[in-house]
């Protein structure tokens, strides 16, 4: 049986990952460490309530004592670090918490893993210093590469050139992961993915935000001309890629994960409006679009070249954007209670109701 330490597993991608893992693998133990910031929502994990293979721990990845205790209490095989401050706009107004969680939190996890996994007194080769089979995987982003012109793609060789404080914090974390691999031979991987979409995404991000506004007849604020290009990846496809890297990735390697689904933001917004106008409310249309002042330092285009993970590990995105976006919009329409809980803040009471007595 494998034991996973998944951090940020109450967030958007982390919760999808935990749900997928438990569905796929009967013989698994998942320690889900999440601080439950505004972005953490235990309601995402309702489907696995009471499942003994899932242990939720409310803790900060920056806390050396709590994290070391977990390593001491369980034989952790894999660390998958999703925990992060993840919203670019917030990083522009408050960069410090991004440094704290994204950089220092990552270094703390690396250090705890290194100490716990080290085989004491091993005199063998450098590669034998750790318990066999262990792996640390850092979930990173294409934003560390900066911005592309109209042509070309990010490969794993593209130099890091982050622009926003968020991207800078993720790039800094990546460099620490690399350093722990290079210096201490810790078995690490970094995955860098493009924009994810799917169920359980906090409605401050483009797709759920625009959908929610459309449903409530509120203006849809589009940055600048809306011609920024993002490469959309269905969250389930991303989670599958992470598992492939954990199982078969070469230690020390970086793997780019992208959906081959480049779309401008305005295309996404218009697509949402047209779906809502057709299926939900005929009065909803493009008149709701409101162009607002562009985000500072807004990157123009991201595009991932996922050739390496395809050739090395056989990963391909399985979800065409046309299917994934309909599934996603329909999920939000079918789960309006979840959306209402998040937008009203009621989701924060869920933890108290579920875990308040502990
Ligand atoms: N969403 C995307 O499109 C995208 C794209 C590329 C990379 N990523 C990366 O994937 C990861 C997950 O992104 P997401 O969209 O699911 O983020 P999210 O904001 O939805 O979730 C982040 C989770 O981390 C938790 N967290 C925050 N600070 C913590 C701390 N100090 N200790 C423990 N837990 C903490 C939050 O409570 C939340 O549950 C992040 O590392 C992000 O940088 C996301």
C-alpha cells in the first residue's frame, strides 16, 4: 500500500486529485494536509466522507513541527505539493503571503521529506541515500516561463522568466526543488501545467467567475481586449499526468503538461455566454461583457509543448476542450448549492460542523 502526502487537497486541483486517487486505487492511504485558506473547501471532498483511506489534517505546509510529525507517524512514499496561494491578482496586491506559502512552504516540505526519507548510515552511492520508491512532486505552472509571442511553445528548456509575484514565487519554489535534487539527490520531479478547468474551482478564476456572473445577470469583467491566450487543460487529465510522473518519471526531471487547447479569454467568455443563453436563460448575451483595465504585467500568451511527457510516459490529454467545457459548465449548473456555499462564505462553516468537536 502506498501512502501519499497530498498538500492543498481541499483546493481545486488537489481535491480532484484526491478523489481520483481514491477511486482508482483501493490500496492507498492519503494524508491530505491543507491549511484551509479562503481557497480550501472541504465540501469538495464530501464524496469521500468517512473513507478510512483519507485522513484530513488541517495544517500549514510552512509548519516544520506538524509536517515532521506526519513524516514520523506515517511511512510516506509520495509527496504531491499542490498547496499554494494561486491567484495572480491577489499576488499583485499582497506578494508576501505568496513568498511565505509558495516558497518557504515548499522548502519546509522538501527539508522534512529529506530528513524522513534519508537512510541513516548508508555508505552506498549517492542515489541510495533515500528509502527506495519515495518521490517528491512539485505542482508548478507554465507561468514560470513568462509570456510567448504569437508563435512557439514552452518546452522544459525554456528559461524561467516569471512576471507576476505569483509566477515568481512558483519559479523560486521550482529552483529549490531542483536544488534539493541536485545537492541532496532527493528524488524530485516538477510538473508545469497550463490553465486547469473543471469542477470545484473557486469562483474567482475565469470560467466559474464568468459563469456565475452570467447566471446572476452581472457584468462579465474582461481584462483589456480579452485577447490573452491560455492553454486549457481539463483537471482530470492533469491529475492523470501527475500519477504517471510519480510512477515513471525520471528523478530530477521537469515535465510540461498542456492540453493543446489554446483559446483567448474573450472566446471563453463568449462561449460561456452562448451556452447560458441557449440552455438556461435566453436573456443572457454578450451585452454583459465589460472590458476593464488590463491586469498589470498581464502575460499575453501561454502555450505548452507536452511532447516530453507524451513520449516518455505515454500521456495525452484525453478531453477535447469542446467536451470538457460543456461538462464543466454543466457541473456548476448542477451544483449551484456548492457555488452558493462558496460565494456566501458558508463553506467555511462546513469544517466546524464536520470537525468542530475535534
Ligand atoms: N489552477 C490552475 O489552473 C493551475 C495552473 C498551473 C498550476 N497550478 C498550481 O496547482 C496547485 C493547485 O492549484 P489550485 O488551482 O488547485 O489552487 P487553489 O487555490 O484552488 O488551492 C490551493 C489549496 O492550498 C491550500 N493552502 C494554501 N496555503 C496553504 C498552506 N500554507 N498550507 C497548507 N495548505 C495551504 C488552500 O487552502 C487550498 O486548499 C498550485 O500549486 C498552483 O500553483 C494551478
